[in-house]
């Protein structure tokens, strides 16, 4: 038996009907990955700015309570820094003293473009000053 003839005796099976099947699956997966990436590209910055705004709100109410600032000062600070945190100009910003603690509330909605859909991101956060800074009445 010749070694050359034994190697060529086994030929690859015919793949005539499988042509293009993998290409279509690949294009579907790429389209889905592109849609997820586009959604993340548009949503993540909005969510991150909202996270930063929550932190800023907490810092502002703590500072206002520690320094004895009125609620109007908190509202002014939050509105002045709104552009930095991409807050729409029509956002509802309120602040008040409640049981010796400063409270600030910011509410707004913002459209986020997703593939085939526009999601309305709603921000509604209330920050309360820490107990450490609570102003206690004199007995």
C-alpha cells in the first residue's frame, strides 16, 4: 500500500448547502453589538452626569447646613452649576430646612436617543444634609 494513495483516499465532505449561513449570523451579531454600543454611547454619559449631580447636591446641602446658609443659597448654587452637570434649564430645583436638616430636590426629564426609540431619562433626587451638620435648637 502506497502512502500517497492512503492520504488522498479521504476527501473533505461537500459543503455546498452551507455557503453564506455564517455570514448572515455574523452580520446579525455585528448589528446587535452596534445597537448596544450606540445605546451605551448615548445613555452612559447621561447616567454618569446624574450620578455626579447627586454627589454635588449632597455636598451642597452639607455645606449649606454647616455654614448656616439659607435654602435660597442652595437653590442658587444648584442652578448655577446646572450647565456643568447637563441639567436642562427647566429643571425643578427646590430647597428647604426640615427638622434642622437642609433638603434639596432636583427633578427633570431628558431624552436619550436609542436605536428605534427615544428613552426619557427621569432624574428625581432629594439630598438631605448629614446628621453631623444638623442645627440643634438651644435649650
